[in-house]
């Protein structure tokens, strides 16, 4: 009997709940038609039950819409390259990659290594239209080049800073990977790290790179790296492949893009001057290794060793000598060669006069010397 009564109570309560739900639904349907509807969310939420309660899972936004907006500004680039050997014999090759239109007048940014040595550069737009492009300027030190397309009113992806990029941010790479037919390849990943540097070729080190696990393959070079809003955040330029140090571990998911600040700085100078004016000290440098400094009894642990100076170069004229250790320039400490190079590229200008501090060892005694350095312009390579 008690069980029967309990069942009737539960049924009555269930019926009451059902009636309340029906009333609420009816009230919602008969609500004032002038009410402002809630905006559609940009991402969907789903609830997954767990022991601790409901867990909200936020799904990714629609990548396809972002790519569709950006794709018209992405172009395929093929450069016909003529090489000549020491016997005067010529051979013809081709370089291919990707570019991004960053101005409606038809200015295209790409990697220097995509078009280097090219005598003829063909650009294919997203709609299949092919045009011949003019090389406005190129810079090996940053691995960037600017092309100009004929005509104007092109779809463009502007070069501008779009807030601070952080490790973990989602990014999208668009490029003509492996020159596969059927349009560009789209890959998605995250920013793995910022401020990386790699040796791109003998004598050329690229600094302040964005490291990403977004898949980057041959043909992606020069293509855009964008955020989820479709803003340009970098120019895809390189990927590490093969085995890691020691040869025992395969490398995966390590790609690099030139950050938007560097791309903007270089592109502006290439358009205006046809080349980039880099501040130049006229020295050969090496990092001071803390362990070595301790072994030889130096009182400092950070700095840049002046291995040699260019005769009559800026540093030679300032009184720097081989063996000096540069510790400060323009009021900024210099722990490594990378830090000094970054300052010369981004903070200092040719012709600028700076106070530099060096640690000099003479007859076993060390002293700090203050010198005045007037920066020169790095010779064009």
C-alpha cells in the first residue's frame, strides 16, 4: 500500500512538472513579437556529464568561413630561374611558393627564396587568372620580397598589427603546398612559441620567428599565417625536418613564420627604397659562454665577444678591439648575439650615434670602457 501511494505521489508531481513546462512553452510562444532575439553564438557549446557535474565543451568556430574570406588575397607564385655554371652553360629551373596581396594596388609579399634569381615571375590568383609580376625589392636578411601585379583593385589582406599574439593561440596557414592542383592547402594549428631564431642559410639567421605546429610544406613559403578572425599574423617561411640533435628523434610540427612586425617594417622599405636599410656595426661576433667566462676568471657572465672588426667600419672607428666584450649599447644590456641583432634590426637606425660599454682585458686586468659608436648601413648582399 505504501509503495502504491508513493507511486501516485510521484505521478502527480510528474504531471505538475509537465503542466508547468507546457505553460512556460505557451508563454514563450505568445511573447511580444517586438522582443529583440538573442544573437547567435559564434561557437556552439555542448554539455558532457561527468562525476563532478556538467562540463561545458566549447567547439571551434567555423574555419571555412574565415578561409573563404581570406583566400582571394592568396596567390600562387612560380619563378623561372636561369643559372649559369663556371663554364658559361645555362640551365633553367623553377621556384614555386605562395604570396599574399597586402595592398589593393597589387602589392604582394612573399619569401625572398621563392623568387631569388628569377628572371620571370608568374602569379596565379585564386580565380585562376595568371599575370606577370614585377619584383619591387627583396631582402635576404629577412627572407622577404615584394612583387607588384599589373592593374589595381585587388582583394588584399593588410599588413597591420592585430594585438599581442600568444603561445597557444589558434592559427591557420594557407599555401600552395607541393604545388598540388585544385587550389591552396589549408592547415590549422596553434602558436607553439614566439621569438625563435633559425639559421636559414649560411650567414643568414632569421630572428623573432613565430613557431607553430600548423603543417607547413614546400610551396607554403610566403603564404599567410592568419588568426581565427582572418587577420594576418605572419608569413610562413620554414619548417624543420629530419632528425633532431643526435639523429635519434624525428622532428614533427615545427614550422616557422616571420612575425607581422618584421614583415610590415621590411615591406614598407622595399616599396619605398627597393631595399632595406639595416643598422650595421661592422664586426664579427660570438656569444660569451658563462661556463667559459667562469673558467678564465672573468667577472661577467653575459655579453657579446668582438672577434674582429671591419677595417674602417663603424666599430673600428669607435675604437673597439678584437677581444672586447660588448655588454651594453644605447642603454640596453646585450646578453647574446641574437639580442644585439634584434636591436640593430628593430630599434636602431643607420647614422644613429650610441654610447656602448665594453669589457676589455689588458695584461690580465679587466676594465669597463665607454665608447661612442655611429652606426653604418649594412652593405647590400
